[in-house]
C-alpha cells in the first residue's frame, strides 16, 4: 500500500472564483488524472455550518461547487467525489475522536484564539458568539481525513495547524487502542491564494474583490474592467510586475503568451486593451466548461445523482474502518 491517497475538502459557503480555480481546483483536477494517486474530494457542508447560518446560501454554494468541479472535468470514475453530510460515518468518528482530543490542544487553535482575542479587544466576554462548532472544528477536520486514511492532504497555509492536530489526535488514538489510523502528511499549496483580486489584495470572498469563475463573457469583461490599475495613459511603458492585470494574465497564459504581454506592457499597451485581451484569454480557457456548468445548474438532479454515487463509494471505504474503530473502543455486538 504505497499508493498516495490525497484528500481535500471545500467548504460550501461561496461561489467559485478565479482565485479558487487557479489555486485549488485546476491543480486538484490535474492530480485526479494522475493514475499514481487515489483522490478524495468532498464538499465540506458540515464545515459550512460553522461560519454560515444562511440555509439558502449553503444549499446554493453546494450546487455551484459540485457543478464547477464536474464541469471542469473531474473524473468521478477515478476520484471519489462526495458531500460530507452524506457520509454519516464521518460524524460518528468525529464524536469518538472528540472523546480522545485534549481540550488543551483545541484551546490553541488559531481560528478559536483569534475569535477570543477579538472579543477581548472589543471588551466582550471572551467566548462571546463562539460556538462549540468553531471550537471543535479541527476534530471534524481530523475525522474527514482519518476516516479515509488519507496519506497526503493538500491545503492552504492557514490549515497546517489543523493537520498537525489531526496527526496528534490519530497518534493518541493509535497509542491507546492500537494501530488504526494513518498519519496524514500536509502538502502546503504554495500557490493557493496567490491570485490577486480587483483591489490588488489577494482574491478572497472575505475581501469582496473576486471575479466569479463562470460569468458570461460580457459580465466577465465588466468585472475585469474593475481591476484597479494606475493612471498611466496608453503609450506609456508599464511595469508588468506590479500589475494585477498582468498577474492574472500569467495564471492563464502559456510562457510564450506571458512574454508577449510583457513586451506589450513595455510598449505601452493601454489598460483598456490589456483588460480586453485578458478577458478573451480567460474566456477561451473556460468557455466549454461554462457551457457544461450552465447545463448542470439547470439539471441539479444530475449533480445529485453523481454525489449519491460518490457517497456510496466513500461509505464503502468508511464503513469497514469505522467498524474497526468501534470495536477498538468497545462498541460492538454482544452476540
Ligand atoms: N477547513 C478546510 C478549509 O477551510 C476545508 C476542509 C474541511 C478540509 N475538511 C477538510 C481540507 C479535510 C482538507 C481536509 O479550507
């Protein structure tokens, strides 16, 4: 068993944007075509409940994210693609792990500590508006990972502490109850979150500066036109390396196209023209996927069928391991 098993989750609270595509979705789908790896990708809708209390938004986001991955060519015959809440083994494992996880470990979680610090700074009670969901979130994430004995977990930098906690919890369990879980390795995605947004900060839902991935061409051009630039006129040589337009160009262009655009910047291409060319380039890459996306969004029952098949596959992996875990902790038949 030396095959790599990668697993990652996508929290279902937003609409996929160009930053998600370049930083996470495009590389993950490429990975899924690699026959040396087994890939598990899931919609982390139970995680969405932690941050989002708007049912409509969670439902819509789940549909959009699933349609996006399918439209972009995720091969669901190879990859296991499922919705977290369709796999009850995960939540059961989560409770069993909760009974192993040290509270002191979770006290140190960055997300929880940041919420406490903010409350203190605002003169509130330290635990003001902090739910047990937020506090226990790293245990749910550990259950997501350990349930499938994932060997490699690609995540953004902000998630590395959660991976350490998952390893810690797995080790504790193994020590007490015998070898049960694989200790997962973190694969930090250096390129995740690198794409810049409309205002030049990193493209992120929380900054409200995103360009949604599957806009129709006209709307895409409108968004791209909003990218903040300096006030240089057409004809003035421009520095590509401090330009958001160029940075996004690079993420979609071949090396030759990147070099060509660099020369156009030096020759003083106008911002309007550069943005037109950027829109055409992105549109070219996503046009076919966008058609598939629109078709899927119009037929959500097709998406649902794919997710149900994915859940059945996922449960076939999860059930035997959960049976082993139950037995290890003393939950099994009296007969
Ligand atoms: N917490 C992750 C994030 O916010 C999403 C996630 C949930 C995840 N469960 C996971 C990622 C398991 C990797 C493995 O990005």
